């Protein structure tokens, strides 16, 4: 959606005003049921900008929910424990735009920020993370744009998750909009660690004391070991043998092929 010429200042004001006092780290989970629609509270320009991301998120959420339910139906348990979609709040968009030096202009935000719509998929086991990533990106209308495999290569603080940026077409009344969505896949143990680390990070305003930093790094190692033990147990119960790294490497290679 092109940004009408000469309206950049208006758009910047719309975003900054809407950012309001919401903490930049707190993103909105999108409502269902009877909750009020937060888009209605925003200026028409900003609501229009965010609406397409909400629809993209709806599309991906539906796909993941279908996978979750189908796999649960076909087996005794689903590899997907739960999913949590979220749309970045205006405050979070503004904070990130400032951090990456992106002008507060809709066209620039569209081009530079691909995590405005995001979904977290929590799985039981590490192998499930890769299985679900493969199932989702194999779908014809899902285009894989980027992979960051922090499971294979954890961040220095111990953070582990598989991050994908996928693009999904959203069919509007007058056009088809390709919408990027960030998909974060992780195990329950990875999620437990990341949630706590995120809380501590914001509590100390990004300046975590050294001893907590070390404790978090040690806890990340514990979470990694727990994932490895649970994977072994799971494979033994299923009669699959102890080899676990093969699937991850194989799926990772398949995912990278899909980028080409
Ligand atoms: P939110 O509210 O979770 O969306 P950037 O987005 O610029 O920070 P980049 O390279 O675009 O970084 O994205 P990357 O590395 O794929 O990770 C972005 C998101 O992954 C973060 O989003 C977090 O959700 C999660 N993440 C990445 N690293 C860490 C970490 O060390 N600890 C925790 N707890 N989460 C992490 P946002 O934007 O921070 O916020």
C-alpha cells in the first residue's frame, strides 16, 4: 500500500501518539471473543497499516491451529503444545524503529520491520520444532524469507529458538497484500527460559547484574540438557533409537533450500 505523498509527518505523529505510555517490551496479544478491538482505538492511518498485519497473523494462526488439531487427531498427542500470536504495539514499533534507525514512515516500516506480526509456537521436543517448521513452510502459499536457527547456534546469553520470517498473501477487497510474519518455534524448556530472561531484562532495563547474567547462562544450559534428556526418553518410548541431531540438520538443510 503506497504511502500518499506529503503525509509522512501526519503518519509519524499518528504512530508516536498511538505509542502512548505502553511499555515498549509489551506487545499486544490479539483479542478474540468479546474483547474490544484495539485497532478501533487508533487513528485511521495507523489502523489501516496494522490491519493487514493482523490479517496475516490470522492466516498463519489458522494454519498452525489446523496443524495442531490435525496432528492431535491422528496421534495420541500433538507436537504443538500451544501457540501465541501477537501484534507489535505502536510503542514497540516506535522503539524498534528508533533502535534500527528506521524513519517513522509507513513505507519504511513495511520494508524494514518484518516482525510486526509474530507468532510463537511452543512444542514438546526439539525434533517437533523442526517438524512443525517443515510442515508450515512446505505449504504452497507460505513463502520462507529468512531463517535464524538459534537452536543450532544459541545466542551468547543462551537464548534458543528457531526463528523464521514467512510471507503469506492476504486477500483484501481490492488487492492481495503479501504480509511478513515472524514465526518463533521453541520447546517448553526454551520458552520457560526465554520468558524469565525477558522479564529480568526489562526489570533491570537491559542492564542485568553480572551474577544474574551468569545464573541465566547456567539455567540456559540446564534447559538445553533437559531438552536433550526428554528427547532421548521420547525416542526410546517411541522405539526410535538415540540419534537426534540428524533430523534437525536434515530439516534445517531443507528449510535453507526453500530460501533459494
Ligand atoms: P518481542 O516483543 O518479543 O517481539 P530485533 O528484532 O531487532 O531485536 P532481530 O535480529 O530482528 O532483532 O530478530 P531476532 O534476533 O530474530 O529476535 C527478535 C525476537 O526474538 C525478540 O523480539 C524476542 O522475542 C526474541 N529474542 C531474541 N533474542 C532474545 C533473547 O536473548 N532473549 C529473549 N528472551 N528473547 C529473545 P523483540 O523485538 O525483543 O520483542
